[in-house]
C-alpha cells in the first residue's frame, strides 16, 4: 500500500509501523502510523510558518497520506504546553488541550468555516486528531501577496474580504454559543480554501482560563485580525519613522494596538478615507480603549454599522 509513495531506496527497507504515538519524535518520514485500523504514511513535520517564519518545526504535527484512499491528511499528536499571556493588564493562563480540539472537531463537522477531521485514541490512549488537508494559503499570506496601494485595496478588495471575515466571526460566535473557544485566533489560522473559496479556521487545540470573561482572548484575537485586514498589513511605528511619515506628528500612545504596541490601531490617522464607523471598531483594540467588547454580539453590531455604510456608499 505504501510502495507507490516511496522512493526506490525506501521501498527496499522494512517499514516502521507505529501504534503508539506517545514519543512523536520517533514518527519519521516514511514511517506508518496505524490508528483505528487505518494506516497513514508519515511524510513531513508541519512548520509554523507564522508571519514569514518558515523554520519553526512542529514535531507533533505530521503531514501524512491515508494509504486506503491516497488522501492527504494532517495528523496532530498529543503535545502539552502552558504559557501566560497578558492583554491590557488582563492575564490569561493558556494551555494546549487535545480533548478540546477533539470536541470542537465533532461540533463543527458540517460547518463550512472550520477545518474538518476526527479524533481517535492510539493503543496507549493518546488522543490523536486526523484532519483533512485544506488546499490553499493563509489569509495572512494572501494579504501580504497583494501588490497595490492601500486605497485601491480598500475600495476594490476589502469589502469582499470583510464579508468573508464576518462569516469567520460568526463561526467563532457559533463556538461561543456552544460553550467553546477557539483559543488561538490569528490571521495565519484562517486558510482560504482553494476549492470552495471559503475562509476556514484551523488549529483550535489551545485553551485558556480567565474568570472575568471566558471569551475575551478570542475577542482580542479577532480585533487583531480585523486591524490587519483593514490596514492591508501591519502599520509599524518603525516603518512610519523610517519613512518620516507625516502622521507621526498626530499619532499618540493611545493609537497603538493594545497587544502589539509597535502597530498602529487608529489607522484613520494614516488613511483618512477609512470610515469613522469602522475606525471606531478598531479603536476598541487600541491602547486608549476605555472599554472592551464583552461578547461577539457587540462586535457584530458595530460592524453592522460599517456594513450599512458600505451598502449605502459608492461600494
């Protein structure tokens, strides 16, 4: 079954077959892992690829081939980590949870805006997730690949992108309504499905704890993606200083992103044609915000005002 995928040199050597995935470093290129009676040929370790960094290898995430039908799969093995994150003086305890991702995979099995797959235990009880491979690039990569000035982008491309991103926000709302969180909302965790054109969330095995607002971390993540999309990339203070940009004379400390203080959130000071209704939403994710969104309904309501503007303007 594996021979069609192996090089001649590999085909002459015995396959290493794994039914225990506890030590994920042992699962290497050309090995086979058997889960629930299904054999998967391991190809490569996945790479983080975050924001242009392509060499951060995720040894617990394997690219694989389903040897029964030849379909490409992503196999996520059990890996635990913990860290703390602080946003605007609010501290979140974050940790990786295979069980959470398994629950969500079951919940979103027919939802168009999420990755799909299933979870299964190996012979040692490790909860492995087997994911369908999504053909397409990340939203981050797509925006970074655009070669045009911001005004052309904002009028010609941004309305369509926003329509898709609002679907993504509503998908996160769907999770929250069912008592779940994404946990690691980033612009490279949205893939643009090449076959359907849908924006699809991936990687939801992170969880977090915070007593005041259990959905707050997701909301801040959505805000960061929204600022990125409206800006057609990050507006960095360093770049503005290097360019001696005239907006530097009016930018204040409260105009930067609440999470990443080197990025501008008040983008209307850079691009004055940005509608006030949109910029007002972005400012909820700035250092000068005096209150934060408590739930996604509030965010969607404010974005509705911007949508009304788009519907009645020359868009």
